[in-house]
C-alpha cells in the first residue's frame, strides 16, 4: 500500500511540474489510479486548446510551442506508464511473496501449536514423575526416620551393655592388679635371695674375666713387640741394601766422571790439533784443505766452568725449579757459559739434548752433554 501511494505521489508531482504554466492538475482521490490522472490531464489540455483557437492567429506561435510541450508530456506519460506497469508487476510479485510468507507463517503457527501441545504433554508427564518422585522421597524419609529411631534404640542398648561390661572389667582388673602386685612382691623377695646367693659367683666370674683380659693384653703386647722387631729388622735390612746400592751408584758415578774427564782431555787435545791444522791452513791458503763443519759439542774455553757454575747458570733459566729449561734457552745458556754456538751447532745440540722434541732439556742431560 505504501509503495502504491509513493508511485501516485510521484506521478502527480511530475505532471504538476509540467502543468504549472497551464491549468493546475485536478487532485485525485486516494482510490484513483493512473487512468483517472491521465483523463484529468487530457481534459485540462482540451480546455486550453479551445481557448487558444478562439484567440486567432496571434497565438499561432504559442500553439506550436504548446504542441511540442504536449508531445514531450505524452512521451513522459508513456514512460511513466511503463514505469507504473513495472511497479504494478513488482507489487504483484510482492503480493505473491506475501502470500507465500503468509502460508509459511500459518504453517509455522500450526507447527508451533503442535510443539506447544507436545511440550504441554511432556510438562504433564514431568509433573507426574515429579509427583511420584516426591511420594517416593516421602516414603524414604519415613523409612529413614524409622531406621534412625531403631539405630538410636540399638545404640542405647549397646552403650548400656558396654557400660556393664566396663564395670565388670574394672572389677576384674582391680583384682588382677592386686594379684600381680602380690606376685611381684614375692618375686622380688626370691630375686633378692638369689642375688645374695649368686653375688659370690658373679664376683668370681668377674675376677676370672679380669685375669683373662690381662692375659690377653699381655699376649697382644708380646705379639705387637715381635711384629715391631720384625718390621724394624726388615727396615734395617732394606736400609743396608739401599746404602749398598747407593755406594755402588756412587762408585759408578765416580768412574763415569773419570771417564768424562779423560774424554774431555782427549777432546781438548783433538781441538788443539784441529786449531793447529786450521792455523796452518790460514798461513798457507793455497794449500789448505776444504772447510769442515765442527761437531755439535760445545767448544769450551781453556778455563772450563765447574759443575757449580753450570748449575748456577742453568738455574737462571729454570725459573719454576723443575730441573728443566726450554730448548729455546740453550743458546742463551751457552753464551752465559762463554761458549757461543752457531745456528747449525745449536740445532744439532738441541737434537742431541731433546731427541723426543718435547721442548724441554733437563739438567742431567745438559750436564752429560756438557762433559761429553
């Protein structure tokens, strides 16, 4: 209904706009349609044309203008009629949709009524079940009340019975305590008598145990003394054996030292001969022999440092006190001992002193190498 009203209002407004210079459009009632609006418009137009014919040729140009306006109005009316037809078709479709919705609504209403009836039945069944359950609960309460009363009656009877038993037990316990006290007193008397009789026996047993303990201590003391003497003898024998080994090692050391000294004298003689040969070769260069590389052993000066001097110079580079120095310090140590070595001699010396390439040289190896 709203859409129909809007369509009619739009139709009237459009034609009012075109007819504002001519005669006003007649207002249609709400029940009129597009046909009534078109007839009213045509009636007004005929009246205007009759008035124009009576005026004459003065208004010929104005009439032609009116014809153009009428044509335009006719076209607009056709367009509006087409639009209105479309609107009518749309309203018809809306009416069909409304009918479908009404049928669906009625169907849903019937479904709702059916569901309400079913829910009403379910509610009635539920109320019936609840009523039955309430009756069952009431019966259970009555049964529980009966059981509670019966339990209370049984508990009272049990408490009375237990009280009577406690009284009887207390009386019996009292009598038992008196009997036990009498028995204990008799037993104490018997124990005192037996203790007096056994006191002498216990004293003799204690004396025997003390005597046996002293004998055992004496035996252990003799065993410990024998063990001490045995261990002392073994230690003395081991000490004597070690002293003999030390004497043998000392004699061997002296023998080695004498050998080293003899080797040193031989080496000095060889160096002297070599120096003499080298001096002769320098005096006569044309007849000299080819140069020969010196051995890796150090060429010591005539005043050879003692072992104490070597040890003192070695300790300068043994900062940790481990008796070993780094292989890279051998060249500096030889310079401190006034025996500088060339690069080849130093490498050969390090190979002899450190054959395992550990990077360390001990004092014993260096001393043997120095004396050799």
